[in-house]
């Protein structure tokens, strides 16, 4: 595993911005919090919320969130998100769903600089601050009798507080409100006192598996205040957390069906690297890398996720992956990337963002799937071979289909992706480690403010262009990631080649920059294939997985049966064209001839629109008549390559980006050609 070992602790801007509290929505001066000794230095630091401005297609999706469920969830889901919510002082839902929503709404509001959304966030923050008791406890504190559709018990559980701690951290990053520091300091003293008698799993088991979220906020606060007791608390939290490092290194956790809840894993997989900052033992990066390797081997899917419906369920492409797993795994990858600097985590972050999110959430951000399948040919209400079923609604697109945790939690995916496009570096520079159209304002080389504008249609085009705006000539390093899938990246400065670099590394461009300098990063994309369950094959180009284009019939269903549980309605999707195709076996060095890339241009602000795909692949394939529909899923996928398989004649098929599909085959059986 590659990670930066930096000789000394870097502390950047540890002054509290108390003056900002009284100024309405005034952004603080840039504060980049590196690790204070004795914490192990990290190569990258998150920028203040508001320093990055999303543009292009990324702004389009964030505006869609604003106009869709993220901006309207209080109206769309009033049973939980109205004034009765316990996090607004009411007697309604006391647990995770309210904080989940705000955990996505808050960064969206400040990224868009949207006053109406900011105003919608404020009551949740203000009530949380004012709820703090003399002993340091904050949040709902009273349980109520059961009521259908809401969670009114376990109000003092450690777990929901962890989500609200993330919310409050982001609020401080955006506003520098010193009340957040006071609240957290008092609450963490309360935790240090109470955890020995009431450990993380005292009320429910969730906190024991998800405490990495708690731990990372403790370290964040320590880097601001330097209070020594926080390191004692961090050690205690780690001790009470499920031992992910030990499980990855010494048990069969990831090769055992049903061994761990899929979302717990998505959240907890970052904990070893979070704790690595306090205990820099190579065990933790090694265990993290092994964990990801084993997860891919035993449960992996071509979309970047894994079979977890809800517990781990292997790598058959008809097993489900939960939307909560997608957004939580993205956040874990972002958290690991900041500490490790390892390219592999940025690569997987893009894989999930560019494939899973646009296919599992509708373009208008009003409907989503609870589970998604890598091979999905019917998204209908039907009981399938999942570990958990919710009356068969798990694949339907709806606001509440499946289970409403994802309704509440899906909102953090894109905003936090946008917030992690850029980092401050330990060597006083700037880093672009994942790519999307945006602009960043950052102080470099001490306190010189610069702006870098990123223009690209990545992941569908190969070029990423950066323009530097600076008030004066200034020397600073510019870190650029060359993905592992890229054989050779090219970096040009002002039109001239500066360096050609192999993939799977971060290249540091250090020079004296001046106004208007232009950096062009070229990431040539080639067709490649990967093998999966039953030796099936996925076809990929850059960070995008391609899937069979299937005709889709979308039908709105009014739900008169159980609307309280699964919503007043949902969408079902059925195929109108054949899906049972096998790809033709092709050596890696002949893939360019087998697959014809067709560029269609960007006709829409949202590049995953099914009717206007930016890129498609043409190839030939053979249908397998014996591969039929079973239980409203693809039947058992034929092993590749089965001797004597009966197939049809070769015919042309179209592969489109995974994110453009609601129905798909993305893991294909393989047969011999003519």
C-alpha cells in the first residue's frame, strides 16, 4: 500500500474564527487542519466547505438534488422529517433518519451557496446546540411508545449522535461557529466519562460497527483545540469498536456469507486508517488494503460495490447492493484517501460515483432503489433471493420502497464527492485527486490565495484542463492523480508536454505559477475487461463500466397495499428487448478491434440520461437460449466458457455506461466466436 510518510507534523491554520459567528453566512478564512502532534501526519487536508464550487454536470446533479428529494424531504416525508422529529425537539422520530438527511442537505446548501437550503438546515443545528445538557449530553433524550413508520426509542444511543457530529463538523467548516467547538468538547468529555459503563453497543449494536465516524471527529477536534483528553477518548472508542483490522487480517469475515451487515462494513472499513493517525502501525494500511482486495474477490461486482442485501451475500450479479452502502463507502474512501494518499481509493471512489449513483437514483432525484443488481433485468415488486426483503419492493424505484434509511441517507453521496475533489497538501500546495468540473479557491505557499478552474466532461472524455489564477507569481506543488487504469497519462503546461507518467501514482507538478497558466491532463482511456462470478466478464473504459442497452418499459404503480411502509407509489421497469447475450472471447490485445467506441457528444447537462448517452460501445454477441428469466431475475449465469453451449448467431449489440441504465447486463457470460 502506498501512503505518505511525512517526517514532521504539519499544522495549518489552527486559529478559531470566532468573529465569523455573528456574520450571516460569512465564509471563514481558509483553515486547513493537518494533524497535530503526536498524530501521524497526513498528506492531504479537506478544504473548508464553500471553497469548492461545482460546475458543469456536477452542478447539474446538485441542482437536481436541490429541486428533488434532498431539498424537499421535509414535504415529501413529513412523517419523519417534520417538526415532530426528535432532532427538532419533537416526540417523533428520535434516531438516525433526521441526521442522515441533514448530513447531505448541509453540504449541498453550502456548495450551492443556497440561502433557502441553508435556512432549512439551521433549525436542526440550532436545536442540537441548545439541547446540550450540563453533563455534556446532547440530542434527543426521551423515548416514546412505538408508532408505525418512525423510530421513537433508543434516543440515547451513541449511533445517531455520530451522524449529527458529522453534520456539526461540516457546519463549523462552513461557518467557523465556535459554539460547535464548545458543544463537541463538552460532549466528548461526557463520552469519556460514560463509555466505560455504557459502551458503544450498550443500546444497539450499530455504534460498535460505525464508530469510525465518531473517531474521525474526535481527531478533527483535537487538531483544532489540542485537548489531550481527546486522545484518551479516541483510544477508548477504538478499543470498543469492532476490530476490523484483525478481522481482515486473521478471519474469514469477508469470505463468509452473512458475516456482517453491508452498510456497517461500508462505514467501518475506514476505521483502521482513521486510527492509524494515532497508532501509525503498518498493520492498519495493510489490513485496509487486504480488506478491499478480499471484498472484491468474494463479494465484488462490476459497479464497484459488493453483494450485501443486507448482510454480505457473495458475488453473484443478481445479489443486491444497498444504496446506503454506496454513499457510505464513498465517504469511507474519501476519508481513507485523505490519510493514505493511495490512488486505489480514489479509483474506487470514482467507480462507485460514476456507475452506481446515477443508476440507483433517478435523474430528478425523486426516486431511488433500495437494492441494485449488477445484472438487473426486471425492477419489479417481487420477492427475490436477498438476505432481506421488504415485501418485494427493494428493486422498485420509489421514495420509500425497500426501507427508508436510504431515503434519508442517499443525499450525502454527490455533495461529499464534490467536497473531496480538491485538497490542501502538506507541502503547501493543491491536489486534484478525483476529477469533475469545478473551481477551487485555496491558499498556497503560506497565504497566497489562488483559484484553479477545472473544465472537463470526465469521465466520458479523456482531457481535464486546469487554469490557474493567481495575484502574483508563486511557487507551489500541484498534485495530480494518474488512475491505475490509465497506461500513460500526459501532463501539459501551457501547451507543452511537461511529463508523461504511468498510471497508479500521484504526480507532483512543482513550479512557479503565474496568472493564466494552463495545465492539461490527458488520461487516455482504453477498453479493458475484468473477470467476476462464474468467470463472467465486464467491459470497462476508464472509470466507467459498460452494460448491455436493454429496452425499458417504465410503469408507475399506485401502492394501495402498504403505503405507510413503502410509499404511495413506485416505478416498475420491465425489458422490451432481449438480454440473454454472451460476449465473444477476445484476448486483451484485440479488444480495440472487438469494441467500436462511438462518441455522441454531450447533449445534456446530465451525462447519464438514458436517451442521450455520451459514449456507447458496439460489438457482436451471441444469445444463449437456455439462459432464461428466473424469479424475475436472470437465471443462473452460464459458466464461461462452457463446452458445447448452444448459442444463436453473432449479432450486433450496444453497450452503454452503467449509470445510463435501469435494466442491464454488466457481467456477461463468454462464448467462443465463429
